[in-house]
C-alpha cells in the first residue's frame, strides 16, 4: 500500500508552485498525494494578473467528508495559507489527526520582509501550527521572524544552528532552514532535535530566484520522509534536484514566474 499525504496548498494554473508541483513530485516519490486546496488561481500571485477563488468556506466540509470516509493520511503537509481562518482549520486538522509526520512550510515572507498579505496576527497563529508539527522548512526570513532575530546573511554556521535549535524549541523535532546565502553558495541547514545533529548542504548560487523552488524543496523532503528516508538524505536530494533544474532552466530566457522545468528531471525521483 502506498502512503497518503494530505497536501494543503493552493492550486495555481501556471507558475509551477504549491499543488502544481506537490502533486507530481509526491507521485514520483511513490506516495499518494491527496490535495486539500486552499484557493484556486489562474496564475500565481507574482504574475501581473491572476484570478483568485478562496476555498476557505469549503475546507471544513472537505475535511468532514474525509472523516466520514475514514480517510487516514500518513502525513499532513501544509504550505501557503491565506487567512487566520485557514490557519485555524489546518491547526484543527493536525490536532485531530493521528499521524506521526506533520510537515509545515511556514510561508510568511522572503528577503527579510513579510508578504503583504501576512499580518502579525497570522504570524502568531502560524506559531500554533509550528508547535504541532514534526518538521518545518522556513526560509531564512521566516526562521528570523519566528525566532525574533534580525534578518541578514552574515550569521555564522554556529549562529544558524542556534536559530534552528530555537525553532525546534517551538515544537518540531526536525527543522530545515532554506535559502541561506554563504559567499557564492546557497545552503540548507537540517537540524534534528533528538540527536542534536546539524547538517549543511551547499551548492553554487547563480543569484537567480524562480517561483516555487521552496515548494519543490519541501515536497521532496515530505515525500522521502513519508517513505521513511533519513532527513539528511532528503535534504541532500532536494538540494541537488533543485540545483539541477535551475541550471537547466537558466539556459533559456524564461520568466522567473514560470518556475523551473522540474518535469525534465522527475525521472531522478522516480528511480529513488
Ligand atoms: N539559484 C539557486 N541555485 C541553487 N539552488 C537554489 C537556487 N534558488 C533556490 N535554490 C534551492 O531551493 C531551496 C528553496 O529556495 P528558497 O528560495 O529558500 O525557498 P522559498 O521559496 O521558500 O523562499 C533553497 O534552499 C536552495 O536549496
Ligand atoms: C499563490 C502563490 N503565489 C505565488 C507563489 C510563488 O511564490 P515564490 O515566488 O516566493 O516561490 C506561490 C508559491 O507557493 C503561491 O502559492
């Protein structure tokens, strides 16, 4: 039997992010992705134009039907959440589900600031989700917001490990901080609270940012952990996969909003 992941995120028609990447990546990693949409968009929100259908009103009933159908999931994976109400629905889903893996990508901001849709109250509520998770994957901005640290890229590796420890003290057993720039490289830091082990991955950084790389990253980690792979292997695999897709995509003159051509490399994940 394949394991099931409830993937709570928006569905954007174009932009290769959120559910549009989570579904194929989890499938390639041989877990069943059960999408739990939060909103439906024509195009992700960085495009000059997009439609936005908020799914909040449907979410409680969607969950109730799963309960009546006795759908048991092996992992809950949540990404971008657009309102206090959505955060509360996801918190309740986590609290009433008996699953050993809860992956929360605390999507709140980037490049040192909160996204414009994000309020202080939402940050506070996100902490409740983090508290009940087993793994979080904040970028450095989100890691600093959650630990009330100043955002900059001059933290030493030891200081970064201490930030990861502070995050694990908020609740999760595993913390992965993404998008840390160190000289010409981009790092990810994986920290496991029970072993007190920290692990860095590092690849060359070409200074380019594409839509959805954080979603691809967390989807790979989520799929691998659901199938009982080790955290460090999962972070290494996700780092190398994105590096490869970015190098491939950068050869073409594409819009960053279109995301990366991960479809070309899904075979790497299928063969794991
Ligand atoms: N230009 C790049 N070169 C290599 N890896 C990258 C690049 N951009 C992103 N990544 C990889 O994708 C991961 C997630 O990207 P990041 O921008 O931190 O996500 P988010 O969208 O959550 O802010 C990074 O930690 C890194 O491993
Ligand atoms: C609705 C929406 N817009 C935009 C994005 C792209 O965000 P970024 O460019 O920071 O990856 C995402 C990513 O999940 C999204 O869900």
